[in-house]
């Protein structure tokens, strides 16, 4: 077997991924989503009642038809035959109209419920913390949104409609069977408990296997998603065959589970069909004898046969619907697991308002650990205060905790001990929306969304005017390059901004942050080297962006480090030095070492250049 980073399965949302869900609580939750559409459902049920009720009239009329013709051999009175056929046509037409209305209304309800379900799951996902996304694969999550919700949709739109109509047909059919011939009915219905027993036993296994199918598809989806989004890395390592094998292995697992499901379903269908048609054969045998002895007319036997056929088909299709419900319960279990995920960043009931934010940031005895390596803290005993408008450079060796420290400020994670205050208020007491509204983030790897340049800048403050967008772009040194595009601000940037260069993407991201105009700025300087012209433009834009804002810069460039008003040096999660460049150079120690190393590297780069 091969492996690559991330090949371990993502954490299941709950213990025991294949645990069968609790049926009734889930059905109740699904019903809750259907509540707004009760009028549609009610109309749908009324139409079902009419259409299925009319279906029950057919067999009786067929019987009449038989007696009106076969028993009248040689008669010229065709009146009863004509009238019965006309009535039959009328019944067919009405039943068709009600059937179509029922199908439309219930499908519409299904589509609406499913759209709401998707929206609810997606908007819930958007509230979950980075911790959740760090432990769950994107592909698995999107699979729940698409494949699982799709399975539920089939049931809500079509199976629900059938469930109603078949139940009406079954109940009405059984009553009419007894009216037509009680003795034959007892004979026919003896087989029904056997059918239901089989359906329940095999159905339970089908549900378990269905859940396995969905889990396996989600896992394969997660692999595909990773390979597709990282296709450049895959191709550069010529690792296509590894990805193919990996995805192929996942698909094989789902295929095997699907085969097991198909076997179970086929077995069930076979048993059902034999039981149904076997019972019909017995009816023909016993009913034939009754006709021969003159106990019933041939028409009655035909009516009975049709009713029995209807009841048989209904029982078979109800078991099929039962299967579909089992599948949907498996799928809805996976959906509700997502909806049940609680964010680990609870909001206080009455958040404190910040009002006009100054931007004073204080760390008081802050410690933090990600919780996945026991109690080993990633950050510990952080004590410092940053004044409004101050620019702080964070430096330190790789893994020292710089990114982690910065992530605590917009509350991507909560401190494990101590407190983090903004303008004297603990960030946990502030509404997350207000807090993040005042914090701007320019990450190392700029993420643009597929859409136009203008839309990407507007992401900083939706509703801003085009003039404001252009001003922000000018301040970010982005206006000039945007203007050279034939479509200017309306240029589509491609997925993740792939059609722009690294430096261009950064400047669009800076324009976005300028438009947002936050009091506190978090900046992760890009380490990837830009050409010197592009770097100068980005640097210039960043400096303009930082003016007047409390700025935390994870610094990789000498110019940033030297010019910062204050430098915090981190080592193994602790602040080991704190001061200006000059102070720290005089003091010696880790900072001086890091600085000199950087300095040497830049000199070498210059020489090579
Ligand atoms: N989501 C996470 N879950 C668990 N541990 C993490 C997570 N992110 C980072 N870490 C760990 O926390 C420590 C600090 O990481 P962090 O990214 O904050 O360092 P850094 O100083 O920013 O490093 P670099 O300069 O290389 O980006 C590292 O040991 C890292 O392995």
C-alpha cells in the first residue's frame, strides 16, 4: 500500500461511523423541515386520495364489463357494455388528472424541503470553527451536501407520494377484496404477514449496508477533491498513478458495498414477487373452482383478481418504498450529524458592544494548545499589550507559534488559559461578527474567489461603491495592472484567482483589506519570492495599509522587521524577547541570530541575482 500526507481517514463525525441512526427521531427532524410546506402536502394528499380511490374503481368496472359481454353471448343489447366503458374512460381520465397533480405537488414539496435542508447544512457549516475543518475532509462534507441530501430528496419527493397512494390502494383494495369474496380474501391475505416479515428483516440489513455505501462514497470523494485541487503537486511528482490507485481503492469499497446492497434488494424483490404471484396462482385455482360450482360469476373472479393484483403490487412497492426510506434514513443520519456539530466557540448571550474600536490588544497570561497532543501547550504564558496603531513584527523559528498567536485575535481558536482583550474587553465577550468586523486578515497564501476582480475586492465591504473599490485598488497598487486587462475590474480571476500572478493576487487581497478598513490588521507576509518590482509594489501597499492600524505582522522580510515599532520574538510558544530592532540587536540572543541569518541570506540572494 502507499500513503501520502492526509491519507488517514478524517475523523468520523460521531463514534462508530456505521452505527444505524435512530429512526424515529430522524423522521421527526425531517418532518420539521416539511412543516412550512404543509399546505402543499395537504393538497397532495387530497389528490392522492382521489386518484388512488378512483384506481380502486377499475377492477369492479372490469368485472362488470366481463359479465356485460361474456355472459351475454348472442345478445344485441350493448347498452350496459357501452355505459360501463364510458364510465371506465371517465374514471381513467379523472384518475390521471389527480395523479398528475399529486405527483407535481409532492415533488415540489420534496424539492423545497431539500433546498432548505441544503441551505441549513451549508449555513451551519459556515459557523463551525477552523478546528472542525482541520479534522474533516472537504470532500466528505460536500458529499454529505450533495449525495446524501440527494438520497433524501428521492424519498421526500417520489417515495412519499407513492407511500400515500399505495397505502390508500392497499387499505381500499383489502376492503373491496372482502366485499368481492371473503373466502378468497382470507386465502390471499394469509401471505401478507410473510411479506412484511421478510421486508423488515432484509430491510434492516439494507439500511446498514446503505450507510456503508454512503460512507465509502464520501471517503472517495474526499480523496478526489484533494487530488483535483492539488493536481499541480500530483502532476509535478508524477504521482497520478498513486492518486488513481487511492481513488480506485475507495471506489472499490463503495462498489462492493453497493453490490451487497443490490444483492439484498434483489433477494427481497425475488421473494416478494414469488409470494405475490404464488398467491395469485392459488386464487386462480380456488376461484376457478368457485366459478365452476356457480358460487361466483366469472366477472367477480376477474374483479377479485384485479383487486388482488393491485394489493399484491402495492405490498411489493410498499416494501420497495420501505427500502428507499431505509436508505434515506442512513443518509439523513449523516446530514443530521453535521447539523448537530456544535461550534467550539460559544457566543455569550449578551455580547459586549465595542463601539468605535481603538485597537488596543492585550494578552494576559495566555496559553493555548490545540488539544491533539495532550496538554503540551503551543503557546504559554503570553503577557504583552499592543497600543492602538502600533506595528508589531512577530519573528521566531518555524513552528514557534506565530500563526497560532495571530489566529487567537479573531477567535479562530479560543485561548486555553488567560485572556485576550481588545480595548479592555475579553474577546469571548464580544459578538464574533463584531469582533471579526474589526479585524482584517491578509494571509500568506492569498485566496481569491472565482468571480471578477471587483467582486473580490468588494468582499471586504459588500455594498461599497465602484469609486471606493477603485480607490482601494489604487492604494493597494493594483489599479494599474487591473486597468491593463481588457475587461478591467470585470475580469474573471478563475477559481482561487488562478488567472492572476502571485503578486497581483496579493495586491487584490490588500485592496480588499483596505476597503474593509479594520482597526486591527493581521498580516502573514508571503515567503514565496516575488520579483523585486512586484515585491516593492506589495511592500509599498502593505505599508500604506498598516498606517494607523494596530498591525501584527508575521515578518519574513528584513525591511518589515527593521521598521516595525516593536518586535516580539517567539520561541517554542513563548515570547523570549520584546523590543525595537536596535534594542534587540544590542541585547543579542535569539533575535540577533535570526536577523543575521536573514541578512546573510539576503546578501547571498543579491549576489546570485
Ligand atoms: N491546526 C493545528 N492543529 C494542531 N497543531 C497545530 C495546528 N496548527 C499548528 N499546529 C502546531 O502548532 C505549532 C505552532 O505552529 P504555528 O503555525 O503557529 O507556527 P509558526 O511560528 O507560524 O510557524 P511558521 O513560521 O513555520 O509558519 C507547531 O508545532 C504546529 O505543528
